[in-house]
C-alpha cells in the first residue's frame, strides 16, 4: 500500500501559492501530491491596485504568471472550480474533470459583488461610478482622474467585510495628495462615506485616522448605509432615504466568498465564507478541510499580511493532521498594515484578535513607528511588493518575525 | 460599569446602552429598549423574528450578525430591516435583543 497522500489546494493567489510552496519544501513527492487550481493565470499583487488611479504604478508592474510562482512538483490546473463534495472528498472542475483529495485547502479568497447593490452596475458604472478593487476599475479610474479638475469625489464603503479595510482610507489620503500635486485641490471636495460609526473599526486607530482626515480636509460621513447607487443622477441613496451627491463615486462593493461555495452543500455560510476555527485554521465543515486567507470567516482582517502569518500556522497544523495528530498550533489573528497617507508618508498598524492597534514601535522597541506618519513606513510599504514576490510567495520566513503579534515596543491603551 | 432598570430589574449596560451580560435580558424589556432608541413600537412579529435571530446568533457565534448576514439569514430583506430598525438594524436590534455590541468586522 502506498502512503502517498493527496492535497488539493483551491485558489493560487496569496494563500494558495505560499502554502503550496511551503508544503512542497516540507514533503517529498512520494509522500504528498499537491494539486492546485485557479481560474486564470494572472497573479495580481492586489495592494498595487491602490496606486494605479494616481499614476503611481502601471498595471503591468503588478501582474505575474501564477504558475511561475509555484515551485517544481506542484500540479497546476487552470480552470474554474464548480463545486466541492465534502462527503465524497472530491472537487468538480469546470473543464469536466474532478480531483479527489485526502486533505483540502481552501484559499479562493473573497470576490466583489457589485451587482448586490441596487443600481451600482447600472448606468454610469465605469463612467461616474468606479471601484479600485479590481484591475478594470482601477485602470478606468486612472483615465478618469487624468482630466478631473473640479467637483465632488466620494469614497464609499458599502458594508463590511472587505479586503484590506484600510485601503479605502488610503485611497482618500492619496486623492488629497494627487489633487494637491495637480494644483486643483481647492476645487475638488473629497468625502469619505462609511457604514461604520468612525473612520475605522478599532477605537485608537479610528481616532488617529479621523484626525488625519480632518487635517487633510476630507469630510467624514459615518453610519451611512448605502441602499442604492444612481450613476446617472450621481447620487448615493441611503436606506433611510438620505442622499449624497457626487461627480465621481469610488465604491468598495460588497464582498462574498467565491461562487462555487454556494453550489457546494454544507461548505459555506450565508456570505459564502468558510466557517473556520479561529486558532487552528481547520474548517468547522470537515476535519480534512483547512482554510487560508480571505476565504475564511475569521474575525481578522482580510489582508495579505494576515494570510502570510496564517501560512506558518497552517502548514504546521496540516502536517500534524497528515500524521494523525490533533492540529493544535494557534494563530492569534495577527495583522500588520501599512497605511499610505500621501506625500510619501505612511502609518503602520499592528494588531490581533485581542489587541487593538496602538502606538509604539514594531517589531520591538527599535523599529518602525506605529500609528504615526513617517517616511520609513512609506518605504516599508513600497518594499513590500518585492518581498511579496520573492519572500512571501516562495514561502520564506522574515528573520526575527514570527506569526504571532509582538507586544514589546507597544504602548498599551488605558482601559476605559 | 453602568446599570439601568428595565421592567423592574436592574441590568448592566455599557456606555452606549448595550447589555454586558445577555442572560440578564428578558423579553418584556424589549419594548422599553425599543422606545428609548427610536425603534417604532409596538414591536411587530417581524421585529421579534429579528430579535430572536440576533440572540441565537450571539449565543452560537459570540457576536451579533452584521446587517448583511441578518438580511440573508433572518428572512427579512435589508430594506425591510431598515424600516424595522431605522437607525441601523445590526446595532439597534442588538441593543433591543439585549446582546453586547456586535464586534462588526475588522
Ligand atoms: C485594493 C486592494 C488593496 C490591498 N492592500 C493590501 C495591503 O496593503 N496589505 C495587505 O496585507 N493586503 C492588502 N490587500 C488584501 C490582499 O490582497 C488579500 O487579503 C490577499 O491577497 C488574500 O489572499 P487569498 O489567498 O485569500 O486570496 P487571493 O489572493 O485573492 O486568491 C484567491 C484566488 O482564488 C481564485 N479563485 C476564486 N474563485 C475561483 C474559482 N471558482 N475557480 C478557480 N479559482 C478561483 C482567484 O482567481 C484567486 O487567484 C488588498 C486588496 C485589495 C483589493
């Protein structure tokens, strides 16, 4: 009897790629067969989408071939996933084939669902109403911004959860810089519209970010629940009937899990995310299904940094599972995000399930300043792209930085 | 910790009026809570569908659902939810249902 185990990975984005590479390094090919599936061969460095509308990055600079990011000995299948049968341990693919697995890793991320908001993809979509959350939207926006010199720019998050919850704020800060640089800032009004009760979800960071918005003369509208977007009359309409007029609306659409999840009985929750153990990353669906990245229903940010920190924990737990042991290595919800604030500066926040972002330094007493604008943080954000392709995806560890959140160097908030 | 008296019983609440301990809530407190925060009263059957769903989600998941989950899972559409709880279903329904403030999303 052969002791070859079969691992199938769904999605070859951030999480799927880094997990495949880490596991390939760990296991000989006669011990573990690794198959990975993705629907296209364009791996987009998603944080780069933020910079395209402002002419700070070219689309070509942030896209690479997916299969080229995978180590040798990983079987890449380019086709869409149709469904998963969790009882038969089998995945059906759109090309008509199917894959059997002993263990399954779900890393299909989150998808944008603009059609779920009334009017959003109707008249005016990609003319007055845009998103920068995908390549099509961010390139269309770059063109639109080229000759936009006066009017009202509204940035609207429809509802949580979204990928990289700080990205819309970064967009507002960069827009302030961009129109200042163009010399037309006085003629462009910028408003940030959110369903949350503050600029951000976590209190200390929210206060810092609100004062930054104010300093940069960006209006903040909180607790606005967008029911409809009318791109012809150029209005956001709230469920309570309040309206906000705009000349350009940059909307972050609702997010959900990948579509095949809804076609797979017992796999996902109402939004298509996979119920997952917060600590071990094992799904609550079946013990032989693990989840990495945005596809999970964890109370953590949907961010590449989270996916990266989860990766180490996941690989250890999957190894334990394959050995017939309990997966007991714990992820603490660690997230680490640079927040671009324009004018070549950025903030850094670092937090986990239990600890909100605070001030201090990262990763220890000597390090990057937390919750404070600095040039060093801006450089950190820029350098991250190179680390993404050459460190994170190939599955290299960062020396001195483990998956869990460091506490030294941080000022703890006074509890109220 | 702040306290308040509802339907003759003293309960613990936070500075925004959310319950600290969901077990201190009883059904007869809901109308009073609703009135305080501007939820149209008398509470209808639909209100109760939502309040019961909020509590079952809280006890199962440890936090109340977001508006979207509420809309998909409770059987009441998002539009209707905003009629029932005009200032935001997730928060207002959580408050009336006597569960702590939903963590929302991160
Ligand atoms: C504008 C923007 C800015 C961001 N900025 C940052 C940042 O500054 N810092 C940060 O840490 N994170 C940032 N993120 C978030 C980060 O990109 C994601 O959290 C991360 O990529 C998640 O990895 P993942 O593996 O879960 O999903 P992804 O990398 O999105 O991969 C999912 C993969 O699954 C595939 N897939 C889905 N459905 C199917 C199907 N049915 N069949 C076949 N394949 C399928 C997709 O094609 C995709 O390749 C940003 C995201 C956006 C959109």
